[in-house]
């Protein structure tokens, strides 16, 4: 396996490059029975792009959209629930902010060593959230939740920065976002639920899996969120207990957000019970997005 430099990214030129490289490997392209790429238009276009041009020359080379790419796109789309999307955006902003200067990295690493590190296997740095690869996104969330004590301590320290007003203001804004119960609950819900998909996302990258095996695997894994949905009260109770501990640790008031009759940007669920409210507003809709 190697990288090939290309000067043009049109479907015609990319197809030519791919076929040339395969021929140089000594492969008989007449035996080609399949081709798989992501969903980029210059790769998947059915009239003039890569898969169409390859199939024109080798009609038995059926095109399949990369299964792992499809899965990543579906799961990423499922996180467009506003409260989940906002939490993911906050995590992404924090990862970028804390990595943008050597001083912030140093302060963060000191806080990690002081508050989090318990073994050699403990994560030592945040991992920026990937826009498309759900495997990487899930790992990023696990690391973020694990390193949250160090994140909060670092933001608290940076907001006291007197020489750099912009840094202090940004740190204070991010700290305010983290110290909200809605953010903490959403982050824990994503951590819990996305872990269901992680094994599938890893397995579909193995070259020995065929399409039918992938379909069976996905169907079996989707049974887990369906079971969580039918047993959502017990499942979310555990998540909510953890969220309460996190809210207490970071001085995040556990309150139902303000509501009004014409609420349109978030769910306006009528409930005075905190656990019931957040289950119906965050956990259940997120599971429904994932299943559908």
C-alpha cells in the first residue's frame, strides 16, 4: 500500500490513475468484480466519475459505497439533535482551544498529571473530534470525559489570565458551557450510546468481512439500542446517577431549562421530575435518531 500523487481530482483522471496503478501491480483487471469508495461525487457519480468509468471498462466491477463510511455518516447525522450537537461542538471547541498554544498545552498537562493520571495507560491529552470517522469521535469523547477534571481546572486557570484578555474570555465562555447540567448529561449520553456502535465501526474496516456479514452484524448491534429504548428508564437511571455526581463535582446546577409556550429550539417536555425530563428530552430522542 502506498500513496500516489495526483494533479487532477476529476473522475476521469482519478479512474485512470487507479487503473494504471493496479495494472503496474500485475493484476488482471478483467477479473475485477467490485470497487468501493466513499460517497464523494467525483468517486461515486454514476455517469462520468470514477466508479462509472471503471465499470464502463470492466462491467463486472460493481460499485459499493464503503460500509464503514456509510455507518460513520449515519451515526454522525444522528447527533444532529440540538442538545447533542451543541455538546459535541463545545467538546470540539475545547480540544482546539487547549491545543492552540504551548502554554495552554503545558498547563493542561500539569493538571492531567495532578488530577487524572493514575496509570501509564491513562490518556494524557485530548483528541480532537473527527468530523466523519465515528470511531475517532467515540474515542475523543471517552478521553474528554476521563480528562474532564483537568479540563475544568485548566479553563479555571486560563480565565484568570490578565495579560491575554481574549484567552481569558474564551476560557470563561467554555467553562460556563461545561458547567451546565445539560452539557454534562448530553456528553455522558453520547459516551454511553456511541459505545454500542464502536465495535461495528471497527469490524467493518476488516478486509475479510463481506457485505452480508456486515448487514447481519449491524442488525444484531442495532438490537442493543432497541433494547435500551424499551428499557430506557433503567438504562438512563444509571447515566443520570453519574451525571448528578458530575454536576455536583463541577458546581453545575441540576435544573430544568426555562420553558415557554412557543419553544422551538429545544424540547418543551412538560415534567417537573429532573430525571424524567432529561430522559425524554435527551436520551430517548437520541436513541430514536440512532435506531431510525
